[in-house]
């Protein structure tokens, strides 16, 4: 049988949460708001499948350029190539 190459393949350890420790309330993560030009970290929450970026962008830092519906457009550089990602706020964290 042919191997599945879905968007979550090879992410067994990357998209895993620990039990109890470090858990955040998903309601407050959904209600986060960001302004234009805010720097944000892309930290994928594996319990929320909607609005997830590709796992290759997990841990990257980008700049919010605009809001689109409930999601945000985040600009990052993938190597030397600029990219725009559409990400929901559950998968974003404000840079301190």
C-alpha cells in the first residue's frame, strides 16, 4: 500500500503536548488579538486542527501584516523567500 504523505506526517514529536503540565486554556488562546507589525511566534496547538500552518513553520517568528476573518496573515522568510501564512490565533504567541 502506498504511504500517506498528509500535512501532519513526520510530526509525532513536534505536534505532541505534555499531559497537564504547560497546558493553556484554549478559550483564552482563541480570544487573543494582535495588531499590525506585531512580532509573533508560530507555535502549533495540535488539539486545534483548523487554521494550522504547515509543521515546517513551527517555531518560526513572523510579523502580523493584517487580519483576515478570525485569522491573521503572518509574513515570514522561508530561507530567502518571503511567504505569507494564514494562521488562527490559537497557533500564535506574542513575542516578549
